[in-house]
């Protein structure tokens, strides 16, 4: 379902993620773990389009996401809910999650979550 192939991402001339490949099938769960500064947030930012890929491919199903804007990726079904200071403190957990999707996720999916 989610296929990352030879992904390279960084800031300016600095490459943080180099040649990363993995896939996550439907109903699988993948945990990304590591110390601070290891590229976890960089990976998430690249998946949602906040940070452009220098090389590689990000596919959700058969759809190539690499060249799409963030809002187009959300419509495809991929979203990111940040933690800590990046959330809206006056909103509930579900409202924070919904703020990044704008109706792109089916109501039945919210029931599962």
C-alpha cells in the first residue's frame, strides 16, 4: 500500500535520509524509531510533502505522491498529526486529527481510529 523506494531527503546541501526503501502493506503497522536527529521527522515531513524529496519515490497504492503538494497527498489518504507544540491545544485529539484531513477520510475510518 505505501511504497518508499530509494528516497533521499535533506535540508539544503545536507542529506538526512539517503536511499531509504521500505513498504507497508494494507493492515500492517510500521514503527519508525531512533534517537533525536536520526531523521524520523524528516521522513514524515517528506511523506506529507512539507519537505521535497531529493530523489526516490513515494507511492500510496498505485499513486505516485512524490511530486504532489501536501493538500493533494491528504486527498490521497496520507496525513500527519504532529505532537507537542505543533498541535492546537484548544482542540480535542480527534479535532486535531481531523484538522489535517478536511474530509478526505471516510467517517467509518474515524470510527476505527
